[in-house]
C-alpha cells in the first residue's frame, strides 16, 4: 500500500502493462504523469514527439493514452548511464520490454537539433524538461524548430506560483539550485527556472498560438524532499563559490529548512498551443 492512494487510471495502467508493480515511488510518479498526459488531450492513434523523455515516465503515460495505433518518438540528449536509482538505459529498456513498448521508440544521447524529421508530428510534448536548459535562448531555439515539425505542442513544468505554505520549501530549493548552476558547473536537473508566463512568451515568440493553460496537482510527489536534500548537500560549496551571496543564501536556506508538519511539492502547470 503506497502513502498516496492510486486512482483508477493508474491502477488500470499497472494492471494492463505490468510495469513497476512493486515500485511505490514509480507508481506515484506515474500517477502524476498520467494526469499531465490527460490534460494534454492527445489524439488516439497520434504520432507524438517527446523532448527530454528522461527515464520515460511521461512517455509511458502518453503511449498508454494514445492507444495501440499510436507512436511516441522520445528523445533525450543524456547518456544511457545517466540517472538514479535507475539509469536512462535501464529504465527505457524495461519499458520497451513491456506490452506498451511497441508504441515507443527511444532516442537517447540524441540532440533534437540534429534529429531528422521527415513527417510532421501531431503533437510535441515538453514535460518537466525545460529547467535543464542553460538559458532562454537555448530553449527558444528548440521551440522554433518544433514549430516546423509539429501541429501542436503540450508543455508541462513545475509551477513557481505556489499556493500553499508547505510548498515554499520546494520553491526555495529550486531557486537555490538554479542560482547554484550559474556559479558552479553541474549536471543537475535545475539549470534555469522558467515560470509559466515566460514559457507562454517563448512559445509565442516561436510562432505558437496559446490554446489553454491549467494547473495539475503535484503536491503528493516526493520531488520537494529530493530537491531540498540536494540543495542542502551543496550549501558549503555554493557559499565558497559565491561568498558575496552568503547573506542571501543563508536567508533562503533558513526558509527552506524551517520546521513544518509537512513538505509539499510544487504543482505543475500545463500550456497547450497550436
């Protein structure tokens, strides 16, 4: 029994595809990714491009919802050895061996800018992968190329506009990590923070027309605690790299680590555009 009650959609997925049946953390992650994929309103039998697929969490949800006639082309520039507790190679191989695997083609260690597209996709998906980008111009370049190869785009990311005080620690953690990335070279998953207003502006600059924007609950995910733990491990290194920021950093660390009954993850925002 997981700490989070699994809903009918997640239970149906687990029963049908027999993936991660004994992995409670992965089941919780999957539940959120299914909610995101439902918000995307993907076409049955559609041809979907996913940018920044990582270990395939959202990829599985997309493939499940588009059905047997659909196909997901999932791209990530990270190596097959990247990631924990499972590497990208291990996780994606596990998915490909399941009943949903025939709907997916993974392309790891692949730069989308070098990826040849001969036929336009029905939808392109960016799911919790934008914060890996080093700067807005790099992300804008991807979006402009996507405008040429897809009819529609679905974008999801953490929502910095937190609405509950227990989410503040997660906000502080990702803020610290984004700033840390500007002073210390690292391969962490927070390089640049993009809020929903900035993403909407970048999509419009790339030639997309916004369809809708919504919020998807993610408070139950363990990501907040993971990000807080990581932020605490780099505190000493960060202060040494940016001693002039010491008062600012101490203030943020104090807020982040303030005792509280519970810690909640930030929600996800979803933007779709054509």
